[in-house]
C-alpha cells in the first residue's frame, strides 16, 4: 500500500511496482472473483415493497441489530432442527430447506465476501432481499463487494500508521507492539491480482536476461 500512486479515478487503485504502474479496478476484481460487477440498479417503490422482514422476525425475533455471529448461530440451529418425523408435510420441509439456503447465502455474503467483523451489525437491506431469491441472485453483488474492498484498501489510516512508526526514532519504537488494521470486502482478489502482475514482471525480466 506504500507504493500507491495518486490518481483522480475514485474507483481505481494504482501502484508503482518494479517501476511499472499497476492497476486494481473493477475489471481485475471481476476477472479474479467471477462475480457480477454491473452497475447497481435503482430499486423502485414496487421492488422495495417486495422486501420483507420475515427472515428477521422468524429467526432473529425481530431484532434491529443482528450480527454475523447471530447469522452463524441461526444457520447451525436450522441445520440441527428436526424435520418433525413422518407426519410432517413435504411443503413445510421444503420451506425449511429453502430458509437454510437463504441464511447460508446471507452468511456467505456478510461473513466472506463483505468480510464484516463478526461483531458488526448485518445490513437489514441484505437480510430483507435474501428472502426473495430471484432478486437476491440477480443483484450485482460484485459491485457491492468491490466498492467495500476499495473503500477499505483506499483508506489513509493503514499506510499512514506504518509511515508514522517509521518516522519514530529507534529508541521510541516498541518492537513488541504490532500495528494492526482491519480490511473489509474481499481483499483476497487484490492479492491474487497483484500476484499475477508480479509473476508477469518476473517473466519479462527473465526473458530480457535470457536474450
């Protein structure tokens, strides 16, 4: 992150690596993740009315603050839930299985792709949308995750903390104290993107040395 180059493009990150500019944009993110990264649609009033609070009311007792850990507990509870024996209707079993899928999708979105802290509140919008699987599956989550990733990586706190530590005289630096920071979104895509860039640079250097 200390190699970051200034740019006027708000939704891209540029770095100077081995004397060459390297870009991390929504294009690279889409290639690595395979997620849909089209522009986010405007949800009109009709679509907003379709968003329900059934998942929240049924599995989280209508709580207004639900954390990632709560989703994990709800999913485990659903998986451990008895099917109700032979007398249980097939339709009810199907509904229970569908809810398992919905809770699993919500947990994957919030806990893996968005990378939210287990103690942070989950988006009520995401929780409402997951109850409509057609709407949820057609939504460009890649764009949401990319924006979260770029906002996290593009923050000044991470690089500035490290620079401040380097500016301190050696006798004032505490070797046992480690600077930490939290990244949200899906920074793994960023790592893979630059791993590919570094491999390309090494290959080009090898070819130059070879000939």
